[in-house]
C-alpha cells in the first residue's frame, strides 16, 4: 500500500463525486496546488471538490471555487467527465467551464479540514508553458498532454477513463 499524506487520508478508500472548474483568463488557467498525495511531491489540478448531498453540481462548483480560490464564478458549460482512480483515491469528476465574476484571488482553505491539516497549498494562474514544465506525476491527468488550453476546452462531453 502506498504512503498517503495524512492530510489526504480523509479522501481515501471511498468513492467521491467531485465538480471542477476550468477557468481560462488572459491565456492562463486557474489551478490549485495540493500537498503531496501519492507518488508525487505536489498535485496541481483545476479547483473543485466534493459534492454534498442535496447540492446541485453548479452549486457545488460555485462553493468550491470560492472556498479554494476566493473567486466567485459563473458556471458556463459542461466539458467532460473523468474517472480519477489512483488507489487509495477514487472519484468521478465533472468538469465545467467557468468564468470569474468577482471576489479576490487567494489561496483558500478546506472547511472540512483542520487548520493544520490543510491539503490546499497555493492557487495560481498558469500559462501552458508553465504547466508543461510541471512533472506529469505532479498534475492532474487532464493537464498532462496539453498543447493549448483549447485542447482542454475542446474535450466537450468526453469521458476520460
């Protein structure tokens, strides 16, 4: 069994439904860096998080974007679904294009984690070139082969599994 960061352990060995936002602005993609999970030194991914019972996908995404990045967003269109399966983590992730409408960019927190147990470390707008320089183990699978952000936005209605 691989070593799991204690701050990520709460998300392991369970099935999760996550909603994530793809926000491109001025040729940069909004990303969050999580601490080490499994087999990496950090984990860059689009902002997003777990769906709560009774919450719509759009409500979840707006809440998660605000919690993680400090930004208010308008949910635009559904892009794709990804099955994230890297034991001990398993999630079905729904990705939507979003547009920032307000708020102030800042590294947020996970209200479900304690102050000293936060997995979220940093939020940043990244160019394609900056993202390509990040080792593949340290970024979400949907970001690993990008040549442009049009590649990501063009995955409309795909299932990446």
